[in-house]
C-alpha cells in the first residue's frame, strides 16, 4: 500500500470483526444475528460501547437506526455519513454488513489516534434490518428513514411468530426518539463485501461501485383447498403447492431467458397445513427479479403476473400477488464514486468498476444524499452463508479506501 502515511490499524479492524462475530456465532463458523432479537441487542450494545469509548455521541431513531457522531471543526458544515448493518441472515456470514460498520469504527479510532479533526462532522450508522429475513422487508430501517416505506405499517409488520417490529424494538430497548427521516448530509459511503465472484476472479482488490441494479419483489399467496391425500382424485384437487411449484419453475425460466444478467429467486415459502397426508390448501412465498436494466425489470414486471395468473387458473386455484417494492437502476453520485476511484488509485490497489447485484442501504440513502459504495472480494463470491470468508488484507484495503474517501469529502474546499 502506498500514497498515505495515515493508515488504519488492520489488526485492530480484524480483531473487532472477530469480536463482533462471536455475538451470534454458529457452529459452522457463521453468525445468526437476526434483527431486533436478543442477539441483535447484544451486537448493538457492543457497537454502542465501542462508539462511546471513542467519545462519539450515539442517537437512535424510531426504527432503531443508530447514528454515532464525531464533531468537525466547522459546525456549519453538513456531516459525512458512512456505515452499513449488523443484522444477519439466519445462517449468515461474519462480514456481510458488519464489515462496513466495523470499518467505520476503525476509521473513527484512527482519527482519534492521529489527532485529526475533520472540517465536517462524521456520522457512523448501523441500519436496522437490512437483511429482511425476519420481517420480510429488506432495507427496512434505511427504507423508512428515506421515506420509501411508511413508518407505522412497518412498525406493525409481523414476523412468523406474530411479533411486530414495534414490539421487537421495545423488547430490546432500541426504539429511539430521534426522527426517522432524512436529515441534511453531505455524502454517504458504504463499504461491503461484493457477495459475488467478479473481483476475486479478476484479481481486483477494490470494486468501485457505480450503482445498484433494478429490482422488483413480490409477496405471493396461492389459495387452493386442503383435502385428503389418499382419497382425492386428480380431477378434484386444488393443490396450492403444485401451482406454486409451477410458478417457481416460471421464475427460473424467466431468469434464464435473460442470460447471465438475469436474476430470479423464490427464497421464502410456507406451506399450509404442512402435513404429509394433506393436499396443501395454501402457500405463501416470495418472488424477486433483478437485472442491470430498468427496462428489463419493467418487462419482467409485466410478464410475470400475467403468466403466473395463467398457471393459477389452470390449477384451479387463486393467486394473490402484491408488489413489495420496485426499484429502477440506481446510479450513485459521480463525485463520490470518483473519490473512491481516486483513493484506490492513490493507494495502489487494482480496481474494477461494478454495478451491485445486491440491494444495500446505500440504494435508499442515495435517493436523498450523494452516495458511493466500496466493494471488497469475498472467497468464491459466497455470501448469505456461514462459509462466507474474506482475508484480513482485503478488509484492511477496503477500510483504508473508505478512510481516504471519507476524509477527502469531509475536508474538501467549500
């Protein structure tokens, strides 16, 4: 690494990542830190303690989003924001989300070590429920903050056990009193593992993320009729699961028709009554499509409901389909992206420009604040998996680029 004598402490960064990974650690080496659970509370408490030990002022908004502020030299300047999330998938990895939060913490620690006061204030953020695995609404905290989701319906959203988001926030003590809405800010930066194989395959240390691909998500419900598995002939069956299986195959066919850029997934499925000798009378499941082209997502959004409806008709069941959200291709701010590009070049890291295949909090934040993202490689492109892995030097490189980009923005000439 070259280009700077203001270096973050790579060992301290890694040690803190491993300390956070102990909270919710799984036997297979991953983490289970589902949002707004007791384990999530422990992670949040540790994050708060680390921030307060640095003299940062921590506030929490009504969705549990956490903001740790370090004052700047000029009180009239807008803050530069950075962060990610600490919640995980049910069988998640150590680095998805946590890398961005803990790297932001290391950035703050390094500033303290070097006695640097930035011109603009800095704020490190831990967003609530980025994963969406418990309540079914990905990017919930940042989405409510950005005005993409209405707050009250989100607080009333239930998990599979009937617990609402509001009840879960209260149970862990993280329903804050700060307003859950965008506040004036100068920029937002987010460091994240790529969650794909491109950087590793090409031997690139840093992904300069230019935007996030278009997406459309649905909640689906198929209503048929419960019936005895042994006595109901084919002509009398209204099998909700059979219809669902055919719709899942439709999703896969529509994805593959788009080539290597296509993405289509059914990742959540409930079968009712879920008894081995009862024909399923109802299913509930998720459907999502992603693509780099907004126009292609528009075509998918027109085609899928129509063809899924034909399948339901032929199966003699009812299909209810609700759009959870639909996002066009979201470009990031050219000026912020260029700061990431310049930082990596100055440090001598090989880079690749890339469009994010995953959704991130940065997508919603970018709708009101100039935003950029930084990607680091992950082994075999594997994520949302307990085997998710990165090397310490990869984490250090990403954090150093974050440090350089944030400082350049916070100290820029007015």
